[in-house]
């Protein structure tokens, strides 16, 4: 949550940076992810997930224990699109999609909480759902 035009970031919710440098990636319970058999519908739902709030990130500063809940859905269209670049060993196949999300965060020690508008009221300018292959996996 920030006001980018003014540079006065208020909160940054994320997992701590792992000792191997991995960032903004975390394991979630397998039950939190649902994928349709045809791969055109995906939902992710995580409740009360422990993260940190690091308001000054990426600058050094205090961190606070926080909890987030996220519900996101993607629904692919009927048209499969793709691109292959053998020289750079890259392939992507995807469906253009609609996407919606709702989000809630709580930082108890600060007395702070935020709840977005409900999922049905959200939308995305662009979304896609699919898979890619690169490098060794090409």
C-alpha cells in the first residue's frame, strides 16, 4: 500500500527475504490452490497468513508481524495464444483472462487493518493464465 506519486509508502507486506535470496515467494497449503481440469480457471485463497510489514522497504527499518488474507480468481477465455522463441529457449501458451482479487491485512501491534472492496467489485485491465517453458525446461 503506497501512494507512488508522493513516495510516502505506508506498508509493505511480504515474507522475510530467505537466506538464499528468494523473495516474494512462499509456500502455501495445496488446498489454497484450485485449478480446473482444462487449466482455464484458477483460484487462490489464503486466510490469516503470517507475513511481515516492512514500511520502509527496500530501505532498512523496523518490521512488524502481520497477517494477510487473499482471494484471487482467474478465468481464461476460449482462445489459446502463444509464442515460441527457440533461439532464446522460451515458449509461452496462455489464455487471455479476467482476474479479480480481494485482500485483507492486519498489523495488530500498530492497531492497523485494511480490507479491500469485495472480490466481485474488482477487475483487471489485462490478465493471462497459462504456462511457459524456458532454459533447461524448453
